């Protein structure tokens, strides 16, 4: 696994452990999140939301190409689990953006 893949793995482990400080340390300040239910600008806003949601991840497969990392995983939100895809982009060794795709119908 390359540096980019290891960084994403560290990030997901930190989120699963609810270690928001460790997760935040892996993000650029201008981190951008785009998902099917909304978007967030800024690492602090994103981490604050993740701390409230307490979402967990079960990783099935990681694909890497340079500073792009694609993760196929289950997103576990309370008693709901949905399969999806996360596309992380890194800049200077930190996560700078995340785009997420999944079917949101089980959550609505």
C-alpha cells in the first residue's frame, strides 16, 4: 500500500475509534466533502459533523493511483448499513477532498 492508501486507512481507523483529533490531523484545512446528502467546506466543519454522527466504516477494497484513493465500504450509521464508494484525494500528504456515492434510500 502506498502512502496515500496508508493515510486513508489511518483516517478511517481514527473515525472508527472516534478519535477526531487524529482524524483532523490527516486533513488539509480547506478539506472539501461532497456527498449525496450534502457537502461541507473546511476540515473543522467536517470533523465536527463526523463527531456527531459517529459513523463507522467496514472497508472491503482500496484502490490507489498516485494521490487518489478509492474505498469500497459499508457505511454504518446507527442501525443502518449502506454500501458505497469514497474517493479521497490527497495534497502534500494530507486528505484534501472526499466524494462519496451511495444509495441514500435506506436513510430516508
